[in-house]
C-alpha cells in the first residue's frame, strides 16, 4: 500500500479520510441504485412507476449533495436529466 503516517495530525487526517470515504461510498452507491431503478422504469415504459420513484430519487440526490458526497452541480445535472427523462416518458405514454 504505502507508508503509514507518523505525525499525530496526519494519523487523525487519515482516520477522518477513511470515515468520510466509507460514508460517501455508501451514499453514492445507494444513489446509483435508486437512479438505475428509475431509469429501468423509464426504459420499460412504466411512466407511473418512474414518477413514483423519481420523488425518492430526487430527495436522495439532494441529501447526497447536502452531506458533500457529490458536488452541487453534479446533483443539479442529474436531477435535470432524470426529470426530463421521466417527463418525456410520461408524454409518450
């Protein structure tokens, strides 16, 4: 791997990084799963299911941005694209 830090501050920093990385990975993984579910409903042509999944997914996106796991603009872009896709699916059905 690498060398372990020896300074007290560097050891603490490493500890914080591990904790944050674990938390961020958890949130982003849950988010990706929710987005996949929403996109799968859109692909299947199930507009009603997509709309119901959209609210939860948008809330999850907002929470992920709030804790800092993803950048605000990344979240805004994802929300916009997902919303447009659901609206398009609803208009087609």
